C-alpha cells in the first residue's frame, strides 16, 4: 500500500502521471493535489515530465509554475483539465548520490 508518494520517495522517474482523488470544493482535495505535485517535482529527472488530471476549478497551473520550468495545458473538457509540468526546478528535485541526475 502506498499513499501515492511514500513508496517512491527515493526513486527517480522520467515521466509521472497522476489523477489525484477529488472531493469537489474540499480543502483536503487541494492538499492532496499539492502533495502529488510536490512529490512529482522531487522525484523526476532533470528533463522529467509530470502529467496531472484535475477539476478545472483547481488553479493547477499556478502550483505547477512554482515547481516546473515549463507548464502547459494538454487538454480541457467541460469539467477537467490535463496539465503538464516539465523540467522540475532545481530547488525542488531530490539530491542524488554525487549530485548526478
């Protein structure tokens, strides 16, 4: 069992995908999304990409911009968005042995 983050704390990935559980209008949902986004930024390689699905009412691009060099919206529907954050900012990546990516 993993909460989506703890099982991969010390691993590095080229791509991460997430569709965090949503509870419309709940503060807990925002905390969950924030946790997934932060975990992705820490666990991606320097050229890594993070795709995330969320409700359109979540200001996901603002959070992604704070953690990734490049951010875009990949898809929009009436209720949902798929966003992409790529190239995690250096300050948010996990350190690796000998500082190698």
